[in-house]
């Protein structure tokens, strides 16, 4: 118990003394866990939202659609069919174009009574249910058209006030609400509006329509078998009948996040790579302090295992905090991602077990990969060497010295700084590769056809494109911010740990401008292979997710590559310039890094 208390007190004391490092750690890991959790929880959130909506609206198990003018014959046969538990009265519907708020859109118009139906009774979320002369609009459709209660909508040349907004589980979410279409239609793109039965007949006029049959089965899981048994060619007769089952509706709802979900999952792993860079950079900066702490602990009798436990305790504690925050953020955001069109009832539910396991695995993997190496080296180093305060000895490269002897001064110093700490160069390359990968994927998304996010009558999939765009841009924004922070931190730590060598260089005649250029070169040189690997990888990853990818214009890719390099150089120049403001004599008198 005494050892655990000591480890706890030392970890808390170190976090209180340097809160900035702890905040960086938590932010980096939390971002990765939140993105991964959001991506993995999205499908479960869609299922939960649909099932809740289905329960609240008495959603049907089967929806049958027929073009027969007299639905009584089919209604009678269905009523006598084994396996049917409940059957609502046939609903007359027709397809038309509606106009509102300067928009024209395709929609199904359904005629309903003012009394609740046994099967498929839409749930009013705003306003009231249908009444004579008033229209109720499906909530997702209304959101796209910016319709509110009190606005007006024109149907077949007649104006109707919008008296309510409602949701239903009898059709997929917008833009797949329109099931009033006849034979030869497979996309069912369009909205859904409810009128009274009399208003629907009057608005339809001579327009041919369909009748919808909403059925509840005794065994909701047997929809496919029931449909194949009932609607055979022999029993269908001359009538055109089409059917949909609730499992298909759920699959269609889930397709709204078809591309957003993999973007978030892949983005979570890319953010994990950026977090790994952050943690490794933090561990490198802490190496001198951790070595000295390890020496002090060994001097008072602690063994290597005890030393490693003390050094790892802070990282593991912060990992637990970041994992909890990431899981919470991803779980809270999942319902919003699952229903971008506002067509379902959403509730927050706990993450699934496999999601929690994946999040914990990723957090522990990133934390250990970024910190375990320096901790083990500190625990295994000798007491005298640790107390001396030298984190690592400089490595001499005679061949490199000969090869770089004739380079310009700034580039010569930059290459030698790079060779002195190759691990930091690898971190820069990894960070640049992950950032350029995601930026390239965003460019590929915008270059692809039919990815406009603006509503238009010929673009009913704008809602799905919008949620994909939001997921891609959100992950990219977080990754760019984290990579920018990493670049600044790596540049600053490189300048600090090389301050004595750079001070000697300045005393030998190097100008502050050359020192700044050398530090920038030490970051830009490993960034180049990161770009070379990251940009083609971004195209490959996007193609794996969306095979209909279009190659972005070459000018876009070149501009993105140049922008990444300029960002790396600019963000490194700031801490490098700050370093050159310190007199060389003061740096030489300071303790070695």
C-alpha cells in the first residue's frame, strides 16, 4: 500500500507542476478515442433510433404498394392471410412536385384520417396532426426545405398551411420517403407529406396514385419468408404489387452514414498516429527529468520495476481520463450522426462492449508506444548516469560529416541536427504523412461527382453528402490542429535540446537567420518523405471506401503539398526564432540537455 501511495503522490505532483504537458496528452488521446467511438457507435445508434421510432409510431413490419384502383380485393386477401396480426386501412397516395420557400421538390402525398391508425401512426413532433386544409410534413423533409409550422406549401396548385411536423418508421428517412411511385421506379427519392383523405383526393385530381397497406405480422422477424409465400406470381395475379419490410427500411436508414462512418473510424486511427507523435515528443522532452527521477529513486533503494511503475503511472492515469472523455464524447455525438436528417427519435445509450474494448485497446496502444521506450531506458540506466542528467549521448557520423561538408551552412547544420536525433525525424514524417493523407482524401471527396451538399431538386442525396462532408472536415480539422501543435512542439524541443550545439555554431560565425533556417530544414527534410507516402495513401484509402472516386486535379494536390510544407516551415520558424533571441553565452553556461 505504501508503494502505491508513493506512486500516486509522485504522479499527481508531476501533473500539478506541469499541467500543460498533461493537457496535451489528454487532448491528443481524447480526440482519437472520440473519433473511433463515434465511428463504431454510429450503426448501433441508427438501430436504436429506428427501433425507438418504430415503437412510438406503431411501425409496420410490411408495407405493400399497389396501383389497383380498388384496393378492397387485395385488402381482403391480406386480412385472411395467415401470419398477419394487424392491418390498417388502405392509404391513398400519389406523387407530385411541391413548391415552398423558393424550392421545388418531389414528394409523396398521403391521405390520412384524423383518428390514430392501428399501424403506422406518425408521431407529431411539432404542431398538430392533419386537419382539413392543413398539411403535415415529414420532419427530415421539412428540415431540408427549411419548413416550419405556419409556413405554406403548394401542392397541385393549391396552398396548404403547414400545421405540423411528424416522423414515421414506415419509410426510410429523407430523401427516401416517397413510396407513392408506380412500376419501374427503384430509387424512391423524395419527401413525404400527409393531408386528410379528402384533401388528398382533391389534390390528386386525375393524377394516378397508389394504395399503401401497412401490416403487422405475428412474427416480425419472418418478413422475408412471409413475403415470398404471399406475393408469389400465382397469388399476385394481374395487379402490380411491391413490398418493403422493416429490416430493409433500417438498412436504408443506415446508408445515410455509409461513407461518414468509415471516415470517422479511419480518422480515429489517423488521430491516434498524431497522438502517438504528441506522446513520443512529450516523452523525449521529459527524458532528462525522468532520468534524474529514476536516479534519485534508485539511490534510495528502488528497483527497476518500481522506477518504471512510477514513471508510467502518470501516463496510465492520463490514459484512463482521456479514454473516459473520448468514449463519453463519441457516445453523446453518435445519435446526431446517426440521424442527420432528423427523421428518427434519438436517445443516448451506452457504447457497445466491442466499442469500449476497441477504444481502450487504442488508448493503451498509443500511450505505451509513445512512452514505454523512454521509460524502460530510464529504468535500466545506471544510477550515476541518471543523476548526471544526460538523457542520451550524441552520436558522431564521420561519413555524414564528410558528405555534408560542402553544403551551405544552414543546410549543413540542419542535416546534422536531423542525424543527431533520427527518432524525432521519424515523428515528423509520421505526422506529415497522416495529415497529408486526410487532406488528400478530402480533396478526392470534393472532386468526386454528385457530392454537392447543397439541396436541389436533382440532388436529393444532399443530406447524406452533408454528413459525410461534416465527418471528413471535422476529423481533418482536429488532425490539422493536433499536427500543428506537434510541429510547434517538435520544433521547440529540437531547439531546446540542441541549444548548446547551436550556441557553439553561433560563436563560430553562424547568423541567427542561418540557425533558424537550419532548424526549419531539420523539420522539412523528413516532412518530404511523409508527403510522398501520405498523398498516394490518401487516394488509396478513399478509393477503398468509395470506389466511384474521381482523381483530384493535379493543381489541387500540388497546392496541398506546398501548403503542408509551408505550414511545417512556418510553425517551426516561430520557436526557432525565439531560441535565437537567447545570447549564445547564456546557452553555453546552461545545463546540457
